[in-house]
């Protein structure tokens, strides 16, 4: 309750490093994503992120997450923690067996990036103390993504929210993960920031009407989402 209330009131920080991360590149990357998701990604603009729903052959939800278009032929897919490996295997099967003629390359980068969600009304104010770029609403709107730096260190920023609040996800190379979370907590002291866990995240998702992880049990359809 404390974590939920403080995130709603000010700002909360959550470690989401365990989410699956897959870099997808090639001239047919957009077409490939159109086929593996039930919604369209080839029309997504560079610097934008979109929620994606992946279905099984029987139409039930296999996995969900966001995919960001970092460049013309470069996408970054995020999967749920539990399905990081199964989704990567599925993508490789699609690439090698179903559509071998497509120009697509995949690599799992789950362990290469440490990633943190910063959510709540003061999320932007906290991040502005750390990132080198302008992340104002006009420059970095909802569902934006981009390469940034944190005190000169390369990073990725995604303006996405799974808690229903103003929120961002910031990723840094894994070796800087410990330093990043410490810097976020220190910068957040001004706002009484709280570190919250997956139980609190589940509460916030349910309250906002977002699908929660436990609902991806093989019995949910796209209509349920």
C-alpha cells in the first residue's frame, strides 16, 4: 500500500531488468513484426514505441510487450520476464523456418541492459536531474523512445507506462545498473521517491484496467486485453 500510494502521489522506481529484450534489425524488420504480432509495426515512426500483442495459433495470448523503433531498420522488442526465452525461440523459428527469405537479424540483449521504470507525477522531474537531453513533454511525448546519455554514459529512454501514471523506462548497459539505481534513488530523495516491487505494480495495473502478468495464462484472447 505504501509503495502504491507514494508512486501515485509523487514517484516510484521499479527494477524491470528481468524483462526480455530483443534487438530486431534488417530491411524487412517491420514486415517481420507485422507477422509475429497481431497489430502493425511497419508503420511505426522512428523514435516511437507501440504496445504489441503476440498470439498463439489458437488465438490465445502468448505474450505482450512494447516494441520501439530506434532506427529505420532497427527495433527493440520487450517481452514479459517469464517468456523472454520462449518468445526469442519463437521469433527464431519464424525467421529461419517460416520466412527464411526475409532480411531480419535477431539477438537477445536481455542480459546486456539494466532497465528501470520511473513512474508517478514527479517522474520527469527526477529524470531531468540525471539525463543530458531535453525530455520535456513537447520534445519527448508519450510513447517516444530514443538514445540518450546519463552524465555522458549511453542509455535508452522509453516514455511508456504500465502503472497508468506518467512514466519512463530507462536502460543502461548492465555494468552501470547498480550505479543507475543508486543515482535514481539519490535523485529521488527530493521527491520522497519509493522503490516499488511487482506486487505494487500489479495493484496499479489492475486499478488502471491494464492487463496484469497473471492474466497471461493461456486463457486470454486479444478481446480480453
